[in-house]
C-alpha cells in the first residue's frame, strides 16, 4: 500500500471493517476504537485482549480467516 493510499483510508471506516471481519471469525476486541488523540495520523486502537482471544486471533490469521 502506498503512502497516498494509506492517507486516503478513514480510520473509522477501517475500524468498522476490522470489527466486522473479527466478528465473522467469532472474535471481539472490546477496546477496538479510533485514536482520538491524534486524528491526523488516522490510528486505529486495537487495545488489550485476554490471552485466549489473542491466541484465537493468531489462529484465524494463520489460516487466512478460513473456518
């Protein structure tokens, strides 16, 4: 992804997209949100999760999101 493409992505839209993809995989990141402190950077805050959720997230990424 180029720098220009990175700048064009809305943080809120990216966060909602990630939330939906995680939900499809049966995962919830309770602290997922947009970083409001530095809006120009368009950061998505992933937050903290329990170890079992982190392990399930890693498994989902390793299998490419396939159930």
